[in-house]
């Protein structure tokens, strides 16, 4: 499984997301993948998974099926997301 954090780097919530990513890595030892929805790849990803609110955190199975999606703030707890990280 993999977890992707979709957020706009130039947004009001960017600081909160960056703090979350740092805390997540410190507590779990795992680095979450990030994606900017304003890039071509980000746009296509968001369209494929119907992500329209940022930040969003999406957990995907190995075959890219959505397992869970958290939208907006407040962000989910680190333990909720770490369940999906291998």
C-alpha cells in the first residue's frame, strides 16, 4: 500500500501539512509521498480519484484501489494513516 498527501504548497494549510509530514516521519520512520494538484500529474491523479478538496490524504492498495480518503482539515491522526503504510 501507499499513502499520498495531495496539497497546494502555496496555501493557508501548507504549513500544517508540512508539520504533519515531518511529525509522521519522525514518529513512524516512513516518508509519505506528496503531490501538488496544480501539476499535470497532480491534476490527472486528482481527476482519477475525484479529489477536489485540499489537503487530502489518500491510501491506495498495491493495485491502486482507494482504501481510504481523508479530505480537508483537521488532518487524520498519525496512527490512522500509519495503518496503511508498509
